[in-house]
C-alpha cells in the first residue's frame, strides 16, 4: 500500500540467471521478492556490499571437490567491514552441451568455469582425452559462448536445465566426478551485530600465525581442542608477502555466543597477531555441534562462579 | 594499653623449639610477638586451624631432597576450609650428635626423622654402613631420645645448634647429601579472601583427572601451557580408592588474580571432576613469573574488548 | 659421435615458449641440450611422464601470492607412479600489454591465466575498476589472443619480454601485487630410488586423516613436532567424496634419509589410512634445515644402540 | 643329593617373617624352596643384589593409599646395575594390637611403620584422637616392641595373623582406610637380558627432563601418547640438586620388545638427558595392554616396509 512499503532489499550474486549462485540465493528466505542483481565477478559482488549499493551478496566459498574458493577466502581476509550471515548448499551437477548436431568425436575445445572444469576433468579426460579447456567466467556464459562462433568452442560444461535458456543439445549428463558434490555458498552483509545461536551454528574466522613454524599451528589448533571446539574447515592461504607465509581460514562448530567458542576465540585473539572474525551463522546442514558436556555453557558459568567463590574465600568454595 | 590491645594471634607448628618448622615460623613477619604453639604432628597443626584454636599453622610441604611431604599434600587435598597464605624456605643442614664420649665405630642405631634420614642416608651408608635407622617424630626429639637409654639409640641426626639445648657432642657436621638443600614451608589459615598479587606469586591447587589415562594428564598440562603458565611443581598422589588412581598436586607460577592464571584455573575446573584451590601467595624466593607478553593482563583485557566488539558489530571490530 | 650418443631426454612443460614454466625448466641443469616439449596443460604434462613419452615434467606447485596450485596438488595425490626430484623458484613479474595505441580508459576485458590475474587483481581493481576478466590457459596465450579480435580482449597480463614475441605495447610494468612474488616449480619423474641428502632438502607428502575431526590433525602435526621436523607447507585439499573431508599436502624440512624425517614418516604412515610419498629433493632456496641437536642422525643412532643394550642387559646399558 | 644339586638361590626381603614383603616373596614361583634372607631395610636388600650376595630382592614400590615408595624409587634411580624382573600385589590389611588387657581409652602411643600409619591414620584420628605415633622399622617390629616396656608403646599397627607370633590381643581389625588397599612389590635382580613379552606386561623407567619447565613434561608425555602407550604411573621425585628439579618415575603398559614401547623409549632417550630403564616384566594383575590397532607390532613392521619401499622406489610403494 502507498506509504507503508518496506524499502526493497538488494542482493548481488554471480550471474547470469541460472548459475549455481542464483540457486543458492533462492534458498535465502529474506531475499524472496527482493531485488536480485547479477554481477560479473566476486569483487563486484563484495564491492556492492561495502559501498552499500547492495544489502548483501551470495558468494561461493567452498566446494566438496575443489576445496575452498581461494579468491573468496582472500577477499574476506582482506576487505574490512564484511560479515557472513548465512550459509547454503547447492548440489553440483553438470551436463555437457553443444550446438545441436555436434558429435562427441568432433569436440576439441570445451569451455567451462575453472571450478566446474576441475569437477568434470576426470570424465573429460576419459571421454575426450585430447580436449582443450577454455576457461569461462561462468558456466552459463560457457553455454552462451557456444553461439559466439569465433570463440571456437565445441562444447560447454553447464548446469542442468541450461537447455531451457539456450538452444543446446545435452550430450551427457552427470559428468561431474562425484554425484554428491556440493558447493557451499555464504550470504555476506556489512558488519552487523551477531545474531543468536540456533544450536546448529558455524563460526568462520581467519587467523594469522605469530611465527613461521609448525609449532604455532599446533598451538592454534590447541586453542580449539582444549575447549572442545571441532573444526569443519582448516585451509591455508598465502599471506602473499613471501613464500611459505600462510594465514588460516577456519570454520568452527558453534556460535560466538556459545561459551566454549567465545573462550576459544579469546585464546586465538591473544595468540595471533591478526584475527578476522567473519561471522557466526546457522549451518546449512542443520547439524548440531557435537560437544562434550564439559564444554557446555553451564560448565563455563559454573567454573566462573567457582573462581569468584575461591577468590572471595566463600566457605566450601574450594570444590 | 588496657582496653586497646589487639587480641593475640596463635600459630601452631611442629615442635619442640629448635625444629626447622620453628625456623620457618620465625620468617613470618605477622607472627612476631604472637603466641607460638608447638604440636606433635601435622594433623594436630591443621586441626588447630580448622577448629579455630589457632589462627594459622606452619607446615613443611616440599623438600629439595625428599620431594613433596606427602602427608601434608594429602591433608591439604582432603581437609576442607584451609588456605595457603605464605611460603618460606629454610636451609636444611644436619649434624650427627651422640652422648659425650661416643665413638663412631660404636654407633649401631641412628635416630632421626625419616625425611632427615633420607637426606643423610648417603653419608651414613658410607661412614656407618651397617647402621640401623630408628625413626623419630622430629629431629629435636631424636636428640632428646639419646638420653632415654632404653631406646637403645647411639646417635641422632639433629639440626645445627642442638648442642645448646642438649648435652650432646657433635660427631660430624654437614652430613646432609646436598649442602644447598632447602625445605619449603607454607603458612596455612582458614579459608579467607585471596590477597593481591605481588608480581612474584605462586598458586597451589590439587586436581583430580577425569579418566585414568595418560591422555587426560596431557590435557591438564595443556590448560596451563596454552595460557603460558609455568608449573614449579607437579606431584602425583594416590586418591586411595584403588591402585593407579592419582590426583595431582600443582604449584603454578602467578596469582589467581593474574588473568592467565584465572583463565587456566577456569579451564582446569571445567575439565576436572574435582579441583581444590589451595591458595595464591607471595613466593618465598621472590622470583617474578616468567611469561610472554601474549599472556599478560592487558592482552587478556584487549581480547575481551575485541570479542565484545565483534559480537556487537562495531565497525572495524574485526581486527 | 655415431654409436656413442646418450639418448636424448625429453622434458614436458606448460608452453608455449616464454612461460614461467619454461623459465623454471631453464634452471634444470640436466635438461640443458635435451628435448623440451611444450604441452597444453598439467594433465598432459603428467601423462607424458606416466606413459614414458617424456622423462620428466616441470609443473608449478605453489605460488607466494596464490598458494598451492590445487590442480597440481590433486594430480600428485591421485596419479600413482610419480615422484618429485627437483624444485625451482621463478620470480613472478607481470606487465599489462595491449595492441599498440590502446589507452587505459578504453580497456574493458583483461585476459590472463587465473593465477596471474589473482596476483594482479589489486592493481587492476584500482586502475581499471570495472574491468572484466577473461581467463586464458597461459599468460603467453593471453597476449596472443589480443590479435584474435573476436575474443574481445582489450589487454593481457603477460610476462616481461612478451613484446619480443608479439607486437604488443606495454601499458604498465610491475603490476603484480608483490614485487617479491615467486612461483615454485617441481620436476616430476616416474618413481625412482630417492637420491642422497644434500643437507638442504625438502620432503613432500600427502596424508589423509584417519577421522574427520580437529584432533586427528593435531595428532598428525605432533608426528613431525615430536621429531623436530619443521613444515614449510601445510595445505588442505578436499578428498572429494563429501564436504568437509580433506587430505593434507605437506612439505617438511629434511630428507627421508635423515633419521628424524624417516621416523616422522613412519609415525605418519602408522597413523594415516593413506600416505603418498612424493619425494625428497634439494631445496631451491638451499636453506639448510633448522633442527635441534636432539634430532640429528647421531642422536637417533645412539638411542638405537642404547635400546639394544638395555634389551641385551649390557652392563651400564641403563644410561 | 651330592653332585646333582642346583645351587640354592638367595632372596633378600624386608624382614622379619610375617611382613607384607614376605607375603610378596611367597608369590614368586622360582623362590620356592630357596634361601630367604630377611634384611633390616631397603638399602641392605639392594646392596645384597648389587654385591651378589643375593640373587634378587623383593621390595615395596607403590601403595594404593600412600603412593610411590619414594626411597625405593630413588634407590632404583641412582643405583646402577639393577633390573625389575617381576611384580606382585599384596592386599594391605591391618589390625590394632596391644598387650593383653589393654583398653582403648588407655592408649596414648601407637607404633607402626610410617606407611602403615598413613593408611590407618583416619581410623586412629577418629578413635584415638590424641594418640602419638612412634615410627617403627616394620609393623612386625612394632608388635614386638610392645614387650620392650621402656619404649612406652601402648598399641601397634600390625598385619593380620600377628597374634600367632606374639602374645598380643587384637583390639580392632580392618583399621586401614580402604579395605581394597594393595601394596605393589617388585622383584629386583642384577641387570640381565630382558625376557619375552607375555601380552600383559609393564615397563618401568626413570626419566630426567631436559629443561625445568612445564613444556618439557608435555613433550615427554607426548612421546608415549603419539605411540599409543598408556602410563599406569607417573610420579615425580626431586633430583636433589635444587628445589623444583624433578625426575619422573614412569610405568608404561607394554614391553620393551613391543614395537610401540620400543619406539616410545627411543623417543624418550633422544629427548632426555638421562633415562634409566628399570625393566619390562609381567604385570601382577595380568591385564593386557589396551592399545589401538594402529599401534600393534604389524603396523610398525608394515610402516618400516613401506619406508624401505619408497626409498628404493619400488613401483606402487607410495601407498
């Protein structure tokens, strides 16, 4: 009604329509009916958020075949003012498409996003051994490029359903190495207060080690282990100043408002020269954190009560 | 003046006058001019404190030759309501004394407190190979017993200066194995609020392990190591219910009001089924705790400020 | 001379001539004067080695800006019969080139290998904010593609010296983020006996963790730490079967014929369900391993002698 | 018969007949029918072995109530040429005895070995609060001393059955704190070759730490933990040169000829400035070592085979 409208929210995502990123955005409840803005690359998506031209962006962050999306990890490590507020999983399935009438034995150049190519390489190496790969900026774009005859593309790796958008013929389905492959996407907003725990949360952070030696990684991991916090991801990324210097991208089970996670973060913060807290948010898989009773919130509160008691000299405060 | 007197304070110690325990009590500034009460054994000394008939007791707790005084460790582990409030070091020196005219070759039975005997055994084994040891309740008592002819004692291990109290002849001096040997005494009061840190403090506690396996001791030690807290003593004492079940007596560098120590105690408390905090008190040797800057109080406070900032979403709170 | 010729050796590398990979191959002493075979991609290079059509291949394995070359790590993890026998460092420098007469403000699409693009992205984001990136299979190819007008490329990221091969104009030099950036290449042959230690060696392996939890990574790292073996690289790569399952790519200081490294490998082998030994080879930077005397070869041999002695009951074998 | 006799073997033990030590000696199968030699103290027992006047000695080493027998631990740590070859458990039960006609309310002085006294102190403190303890060299001796009227003893702590040897009256039975209390004895011989594993063995050693800090104890424990070796005893004993310097008395599950134990000992030997191997021997409780399959002998041998294979470049030796 006039005068009563909530302003439209704007979400950036790696376009065009039909990408896996759009499939992830479709899972974001609060994005339904809002403005969706396709962008050309990750940098643009995050710039939109930082500048305020978008409220949030959906970006791919990890892939069960290809690992961490390093460019996204590096962007989150270095661009200030961002926070992860949601996580979504999209199954990764690919088809090989070509212009109608193309035969397998005539395929030389296969286009596809490098990550998709990695997931389909085994199949391609087996079926089209001497193929060449031409990287594309997205898999939807790869399919579109089939009709840009000067690019010399014979086939494209594309998401299922691509034939509804383009006049292509599906030569093979399920060409990705693992039928259970997933890509993990995160929803990134500007820095906002952390939401409340749901009981099935994940906390992401990026940590630089104090010294360039194996021992300090052990120390870092012990900060989590001594508080019973499991890690679901530990990836190393070069800091970039010289060979062998790495920062670590960490996903931990639990929420910063869970006592054990907060305590682990305090330990990490004291130990590390540079920590970036990326966010605590509900897990896409809704799996509750597995932790031992000695690490639950009550145990932390009881220990603090005990400490206060022994300092004050409360009778029987000694146990 | 009448009507304005502070009530006299009463200190229990292992008597009689002349013992090393009395030498420790002489180092307690607030005990000067107060009532000193010699008792027969450790249990009596601690009972005096628990019952309130004494304000504090001085007890031997560790010896550089013989190790922890196990009966004292066990008493502190099991008697509630006690707290260590001070620490004192007394050099351990012994002389061998006998009735005047006694010759070394005629000595068969040597009396002495078992701890003293342990410290002099090497010398005795060498000089009087076939001697027998008759334990005494204190070394001063051993000297006194020389004149209880029915006890059949030929010589006694005694503290230097004993000849001023008894008509004995010193046959040998410096018979303890190590001329630098020390005994560590602690002043024990009823549970009172913990005093303030001096910068050179020690914290004593007793910790039961959650499970009967090497791994849990490792976990316990990591609680200290991950906070940069050094241990000056780690002794195991049987819990007593069955073979192989031990509790640990721990002295840590630092004070419970030092952030890193408080944090380590919280970790220990969460982990252990039973923790007894025995006290934080100035070290007798006045050696300041050695710790790395990453474990100082400011680092702990900064980390907490950072955590609060990232939860609240403070701009740039992420690093 | 007739009848006395050594057969020519064949080396595969990512071509065409002018790539950084070729620069690495130029550093391989035994490749001088042999046959160099440019290939289109990593898979082809390694296939050449496995099939025996080439004797060895030079491949990029790590980059000080972009981290591990994941496709190479994954190939080494999964293709049997390969071994790393050498390591080489090539400085990473880039120029931005275009067709003669192109002006910066007219550049929209920039081509370049994704890794190169990652290293130059900061400069490009700053200087040409709305550029689009078109991935190329190599940076030399990106420059060549400038003259394939239908590709719609306006500029290319290329190695210095490219203007000697193509009619391009250098618009900017030193556009990589870090002027000290390096790429690390390895020389890969079929499995051969390990060479002898040089005192400045590196050992590469790939290790799968026994269970999907933080604790097992700690255990893995302790296998190295307890033998005083430093790690120069620890990278995680998805095993690919499901989200969150990772194998670890490890470079350790030292040689498999160094006792401490051999012992660590034994520990890793016992612990891990799957270990791939990739090779022990001289380090490109010639930095000797830093290790404590307690981890040198003599200490290991002495310990074995001691163990044998105590088992046999040699007199005084107990210390 | 003349000419066919095996020479009699001689066993030293803490006498007189009737002590718990004699009860332990009765459990030694090979001692049946041999010469048993009661001695006055531990030093004498071990001297008999070192000098060769006895073939072996039975000594108390640990008590489920009182912990390690420190004088025995120290003797084994410092006297060379000894080895533990067997282990025996004796239940600890005590009665309170007095001269016939004595009434509880008239008891002032109670005699008993200090260890026995420690185990009965709770009962004595409760039943005879103001008693004094007079240490005796053994509990049998305490009972005998009841009839040495000049010693002024009113009651004695003694082993059950003492009334068969002396004219005493049993005033109370089961006065030890824990009815399940046990004392652990070991059979000590001169250094001999280690026997074979039985599957339920224990290995004893004494280890000095390289540096006086908590971290080095952690490192020591990790030597066992990383090989899956559980510890059944970890006790600290002062080295004696200055306050706070400790050596550790360790009992580990398993036998030096078990691969994992041998490997742990190698690690300990490399790490420690001083290790004393005391022996590997069958456990008294016959409990088989609990260890994970990854630490069994085959796993160790397989790992060595694998290592040899990868060094030699055996095809498929890489996994």
